[in-house]
């Protein structure tokens, strides 16, 4: 279990944790059990950082710094997946789409998608009241990293030799439902019923995204799963902004 935890931390963050990680093609799928817990730990770091930065900077700037650190800590791995998917979806057929996604270069659609992502996420975070902002920051990374555990077992891999195939083939069908109960319980405790609604909305958005990708690509890829993490996090930010704006949270 410790080796799986080390692998999960190294995959999801840039933290230089010591020790030997789990090996093998399916090791990452088995390490998926740790994904939501690592997301929760990341959220706790972001909450502490946000509180510190708000002492020195105005809300918009502190939110920009928190968002920047958020993506730097994760190594941009999921943002890269989002950009690859957006570029690939412009392909003329399934094989062309997959070949575009394998290209490490970012194209126009990927670049525009990343710009729009930050243009939406930044004001959503900055405009939230302090208390709600801390709670959403704690929940969003955990919810995003729960998404692959829920959608993964329900879709086939787009290509048998990809990293997504290894993950999908090894992730436990029990990991998603068990962590879902934990995440919804935490959301309900922190934000009340609307917290549960927000988390479920984020996960449903990822499911729709995954179904769309599976239709266009013939299955899911590692990039698609990573993009789903970003979409889940963004939906949580949007839900928090909308609910606080309406006075519901």
C-alpha cells in the first residue's frame, strides 16, 4: 500500500517523496484508491495558502496566485490532458483524433481551451466569499480526483497500448463508490445539502464529458481521464460561485 501511495503522489504532484513506488503496467490503476485522499491533502494546502495570501494581497491577485500554485503543484498533468483532448477532437476521424492527441505539441484548440479555463476559473474563485472559498478549495481537488475512479470502470480504453488502458484495466470498481460516500459526506458537512449537489453536478459533468469522448474516440484515454479531473474541479468552482451569488451557501 505504501508503494502505491508513493506512486500516486508522484503521479499527481511534483512533490519529491522518498521511497520505492509500485511497479508494473497496472500499478497506477491500483494506486487509484489514493487519488481522492491526495486531492483532499492538496485542498488543505490550498486553503492554508489562500489564507496566507489574503493577508498580503487583494482577492483577485490572491486567487490568481492560489490557482497558479494549484496547477504547478500538480505538474499541469491534467491540463495537458485537457489541451490534448481539445486538439484531438478537431480530427477528421477516430484514428486521426488519437494521433493528434499523441502529439506532445499544443495546437490552437488546446491553447484556447486552456486560456478559457483560466479565464473562467479565476473569477469564479476570486468572487467567492472567504468562508465558502476555503470549503470549495478543500473539496474541489478531491472531487476531481474521484472522477476517474467512477467513470473509469464504465468505459473501454480507446487504444490498448495507452496509459489509460492500463489504468482502466486495473482500477477497482469499488474504489469510486466508496470514495463517493466519503466525498459526499464531507461536502454535506462543510456546505450542507448544496455541497452534495455541487459534488454530484461536478461528477455528472465528468461523466457526460467521458461519454462524449468515448463516442468520438471509441473509448477513453489517459488524457481524457486527466481532462475529466480538470472539468470536475472547474465545475466545483462554478457551483460554489453560483450558490454563493444566489445566497444559497
